[in-house]
């Protein structure tokens, strides 16, 4: 007997009596503010951006959007190696949509082009169309992207840790800052 | 196998007042942050009820959902493996690494791999494993298991971390400021993402209808581990299944709010298919879960989403430290899971509770934790696993409490005893209540005496 059939047989033998599956409502009662929640999670919100002014120290900028010109091309093609992004100071992407409740932006491989662009650079700039903000996570999870994307992520502010004495450090191992630009 | 003596083990932790006070305060702070988040959401109780029902539904149809998950994940291009126990899990992971000649594995937090004792198994076979979560890394470098399922090094102070890091990754032993220590770990770990042959993650949820799984983290380490090497392995306990993508709304809204008091983790990642040109393997692990599913009264513990809220609120956990439980899972959720793995070894753990029910009231999936703790006590007593002192004490208490006359005599004797007995009679190894605390002063009169006089 394979492990698979052994596990499934034991699971089926031991399953408790059937419980019904409830529907999940959209819970629209509370109106959330995207900017407030993004800032609470350590993200920055700006209505326009001059990337050179915002990151005067940045040497390497890698952009996945036509609106912003970088000086490093994204690794492309079948042999593209994401590790080439190691020395990128600022990555630029456009979010598919935002979530007001949490201040999150939705990104997938379609936006990143190279998934590591969201994590290896020191800083990340995210363009977001303010019309593409859904009220909460229940709305967000109705988005068809979750059925299509290989990899999909809600990013909410920069990487962070509070693993030592509960002291919050922003810029744990991924990006040190996340700036959302309304456009 | 030796029985874990929680009280004895916690005495080591309690010795350092500074550590004990910080630990207590830090976890209570997490509990209060959780309360603020929960109170800000009017539908919180409705979400808890939904989460509980969705999990109970899934567990009652788990066979079908596991097969649906496997079917969809496979169609997406993932490879799905099944492990009946820890040994098989470790062997599967080892074989996958071996096939690609992997020498370095970067991994993000996974309690399941701890449960399986995976690290020593792979290390003994020459594979270098780098825990990438900061807390987990501190524990790895110090040769200790995590003491909390969400904040693994919560029992350590910055000075302890400075010592561990100066000994292992070459930081300045005199510098213990937290940003310096965190930055040092970042600098030390980042090169490993680039040279590792494989990355490993756990999973918080596995979605049957899409064949995808979800990883909730804050540091960026899981996504670096998953998105740089050409091989990604995810270990997933079979109880992590949920039916639909829409169900994630309920769970993701509650997970980080319950765990850390933040509305969501900084990064919430959904893996549905491998990146082109890479491999994504899922190991579905049973390791006792299918047995637990059939345990009347105990199966609802499988609803757990590992938020740690029950640990943060538990007065015993906060004042004894996670390592004193001697098990992968500590705190209230641990004491109802661990005895199912090994009743004799963990038979003392269900007694590490005051049965105050706080764990149950904060649990986002409404597990009746304190009821199950009480239930385990009964099982342990029935199977003759009570230690002699406790058994004798309970036998005497049973006699005394069932006879009003004996009870009144005992109350009188205790009143006198507390005032006049020599300290050694009260503060001795047979009286656990006399350890680490002063027994309160006995009132001059019992309630009964007062009542007879004043009625």
C-alpha cells in the first residue's frame, strides 16, 4: 500500500460527521482608508515621484514599467537568472490592485516579470491606479488573478522583523522601503 | 522515553527575573495588540464562527479535499508527495535535494520540519541548512529549538542574541542594539539565497480548488528562498487544507491580527505553479494527524492555524517559557497536541494550565482548548500516567472534598498550619504551590465560620 492510499484511507475512516460549508460574505460595513493602513504598516504613499530625488544614492534602478526608465534591464528569456538583481538599489513595478483594509498591493509574475524584483532590491516603488483599490480582503480574494497567476503576493509595506525583544526593524531581509505612487 | 517535567524545566527559565519579566510583558503586549485589532472589526466574532465552520467542514471531508488539491496542484505543474510520518518526510526531502546535488538549503519558518526533526537528519547527510527567519536563525545558531511558534526567540534578550551572534557570525560582542543585530543577520544571510541550490518553505494554508498554497511572513525570507533557487520544496501538514480561495479572506484577516496584532503579514504569498524552468514540490505530511482526526473530543485541535494567540494569553506559558514544555508545540495548543504524539512523554503538559479558558476565548478558529486540556487530564489519569505525588494528592483531595466534616477539619488545620508550621513543611519539594511563590496569608476565619456568626 502506498503512503498516499494509506493516508487517504485512514483519513476517510476517521473523518468526523459532515459539517456544512458556509458562504463567506463580503463584509462591507466598515470603510477603510488605503493610505492610512499602508503607512501603519511602514509603507510610504506619494502622489507623484521623481525617482532620482527620492533615492539620490541609488546607483542601479531596475524598472518593470514603461513609465519609469531604469538603468538595468530585467533578466529575460528562458535562461534568465533572478540573481542578476542582487545589486539593484530600486525596483519599480505596477500593482494590479490595492486593498484598502490592509494597505496591501497585489503583485504577480505578470507585474514583477522576475519575481525576485519584489525582494532582492533594497527598495521598491509600486505604481498604483487609485481606481483599482478594493475595500477589503474578501473583495480581493474574489479577483480572478488568484486562479491564473503562478505566484501572487500581497505586499504590505517593507520587509520587517520584531524577533528581538519585539523591537520593530523595517528592512529585515527583503526590501527596506516600499513607496506607493498614485498614478 | 523520559517524561517531560514541565515544572522542573521551567525552574531554569524562572531563575532569571529579568528574562521572566520581559517574556511575560512582551507576550502580554502581543495579546493586547491582538485585542485592539479584534475590537476594531465589528464582524470579528462572525469571522471566528466562519473560520471554525470552514475548518470543521474541511476536516469532515478531508479525503476529498486532499485529492482535489493534489489533482489541481499537479495540473499546475507542481509535484505532490505523501509522507505518512517524519522519517518518510525527511527521506523525500533528502532524495529531492540529492537528485539535484543540492549542498545548501535556505529555509523559512516551518514548525512541521521541526516536528519532523528534519534539520539534524539532513545535516548528518552533509547538507548545510540555513534558517532564514531571524528568530529561527538565532535559535539554530544557539542549538535550541524555537520556544514559540511565531516568535521563536522570544525568551531571549538582546544581550543573549549579541552573544550568540558574536560567537557564530562574528558580530561585535559589545554591541547589542537591535537594528545592528538584525542588520548583521541580513548581511550574513543574503549571500546564501544566491548560492543555495534549493529553498524550502512551510505553508499556512493549502487551497483545494486552485491547488495553491499560501505562506504568510514578514521578513521577505520565504520569498527570497522560493524565488531564487531552481528548486522549491514546501512541507505541508494535511490539516492545512481549505476548500476555496474565498475562504482565505476569513483566515488571512485573522491570522496576523491574532498572532502579532497587525492587520496582515508584510508579505502574503500564493504559490500556484512553479516558475518556468524550475521545480516546485509539495510534501503532504500526516505524522499522526489522520489518527488524531478519529479521536473523539480531540480532533478539533486540527483546526489550528498556528497563530500563537493562546500562548500569548496563557499565564502559565508566559511565566514558564516555551522550552520548558520539551516539545515542538508549547503553550495551550501544545499541551493538547503533544500527548497525541506520545502520551507518556508529554503526560505532565496538560497540567501546565490553570484551566482559565483564556486560550479558548482568543482562538480565531474556536478550538475548545481548555476543555481538551481537562479531557487529556482524565485520559492521563485513566491510563495510569499520573505521577505518584499528584495521584496521592488527588486521592486525598477526593476524600477530603467528598466529606464536609473532613473538609472543615482540613480548613482549620490549614489555617493553623500556614501560621505556625515551619517553612520547610510548606516550601518543600512535595508542594508545587510553595515553589517560586509565597503562600498567601490565611484569613482569621473561614467563610463558614463568618456565615454561622453573621447569618
